[in-house]
């Protein structure tokens, strides 16, 4: 990504569990392209984080959720070789309560699936996702 941003970009994700598995997407674009991660994306002007999470999860995965409490907040920053900021996302992850649907990749996701704890070990999962799942939910492996 070569676009430089002047301000942090607000983004959301939702941690959704169903039948002892977590909903993850294999990202198709930066940040974390090629990694499995919590689904989500940029907020739209005037949209609250819960509304944005419900929309983004449906657009990326086909799963309908009801957004719950905030469970994780993080900054994701990428710099160029000279140390200048290329982009900066401020990501708010909420707990997503599963309502209905089967995972299907949409928007900028290459794949979408329910992933068990055991499967996490064999996938290329974002370190931030692994850390959050282990620390907040005791799910998976700690990094």
C-alpha cells in the first residue's frame, strides 16, 4: 500500500464464536494480507462501531451478528523504509453474537470459515488475532 494517511483510520472487527469455533477470514488486502484474522473493516462516516461491525461482518462473511461489548482496541501502523507512516488504523473489536448464516468470502476476504482451536496451529494467523483470542477468551495458543 503506497497511500499515506494524515490521520488514523477508524476500523472495527467482531469476534464471533459458534459451536466452539471462531469466525476468521483470510485477508485479501493490507493490512495483514494473506493472514487469517478477525473479520472487519473501516467505519463509515456517521456509523457507530456496533453498526459498522454488524455491516462489515455481513459484507465479509455472510454471517449476521448482533454487536456486543468492546473486547479489544489496538493500533495497527505501517511505516516505510524512512520511518514515515504509510497508514494507521485504530481498530475496535467487539464481541459479535451469532444470529445466522454460513461463512462465505466477500468484500476483500479471500476465504471465510469457522476455525477451531486446534486448526489455529496449522494456519497462518495474524499474531494480533492470536494474542487477542488467547488473552481475552483463553482460545487457542498464546504468542
